[in-house]
């Protein structure tokens, strides 16, 4: 492996919990959250001081290459959750419940939520939907598992919503979202993702509920922010939502590195002497004698 440049590390951070989330909201301190799906990314985020890591079902699109989030399974989510849990020790880890792992019944929702903690090393789960998910949220919270809600643009309902489009843009839709937020709070959710909703609606919701809101495309009035890491890093080049701030262009960087590698191998510039294992002359001579 090549030499690496030292990175900034905040060592021995205290474990972030759902209580930390609530305290940060009370103190008006923004909560930071990003998605991760593997060990090195989770480790880099944890060292950067992130409050929470979501093993999002966006895995389906940005890592596995599916058109939407619907095909990803519990087994795939758990596989990636375990990798993230091995890399991040301080951040609050949230496992995203995949499509059809919680919709059929509250019992099935509870069983699958439990798997995220027992088999995936997660601290909490997230599920999409408003009032129609209240029973599932109550069942999971009743078993001592923290639940993060997710309303607004809920990608698992892409077909019902008619595409990945902003939500809550009419007075009645906004009122319904505010009601959903209150219902999820009442059902025991510890936090709520607001995705792709008008900023002033997100601000009102954030003020009217006591649990922290985590916005994605929902403006600065939320109690925290989350982004899909592959969007932030410029790793997913199919499309970038308007609300994403891209901090790097890793796709271009990877492309450059791979092109250089191909060229180096084809022109025999790689491997060079410094990448090559040597053998003492006397051993080499003895070997030559052996094979004569
Ligand atoms: O799956 C995911 O990455 C998410 C975020 C967009 C919040 O649900």
C-alpha cells in the first residue's frame, strides 16, 4: 500500500446517543448526519466528528446501481450495516429499513428493526411514511428500539408520488405533513427526516415538534442536516439533486487515477523498482543452481 497523508482525527469522542440529539436541539446546535455503506467511509466520517451515520437504502442506487431504492433487501442492508458498524464507534448509527421490511405488519416491522440492532450493529432504525406508519413506530419503540421517521419525499413511494419530486407545496399537503410529524412524534419517534419540502414548512415543523428534524433539501430551519455521501463527494454521476452541495468530484478523481494506472501498466512504468520485491544475490544464485 502507498504512504498515506495523516488525516484530522478527533480521537475518543463520546458516543452520540438519541439523548445527544435531543440536547443538541434544545441548545440550538445543528446535528450532522451523512450516509455510509462501508467501513473506510464510516471510519473517515467518525473521525471527522459526524454526529450520526445513516446506512441508507440509497445504497440501492448509489452503490448497487439500481434505478430506485425498491430492490434492496434486508440481507443487503445488514451486510453494509455491519461494515459501517466496524468503522464507526462514536456516531449514532441508524439502519434504514428497506422497502417491504416494515409495511406488511407492525410485527414484521419490529422483527426486522430488531435485526438491525442484533445483526447489523445499528443503534436505531429509520422508516418512511407518516400516519400510516404510526403502529409500526409504536411497536418498534415499545421494544426499546429508537426510530427515526422520514416524511416529505419518501423515495420508497416513488411510483405513488409520480417521481422524485418535492412535497408539501400546497397548503393542504403542508398541513398534512405537519400533522404527520406530530403523529410520528406522538408514536415515539426520536427524530424525523424531512426530505425535499419547502424550507419555511420545515422550519414550522421543526418549531412545533420537540424531537429534532434532520433536513435534506428542506432548508436551514431544520435541527440538523443529512446528505447522501455519494452526492456530496461527486461519486454518483447519474444525477445530482438541486439541494446537494458537492464538496468534491471523486468520480473525476477516480477516472483520472484509473486512466493513469491503465497507461502505466500498458507502458510498463508500473510496477517500478520501488514496488518490486527483491531477493539476495546468493539466494538467487542458489536457486539457479537448484533449477539447472
Ligand atoms: O436512504 C437514504 O440515503 C435516505 C436519506 C436520503 C435521508 O433516506
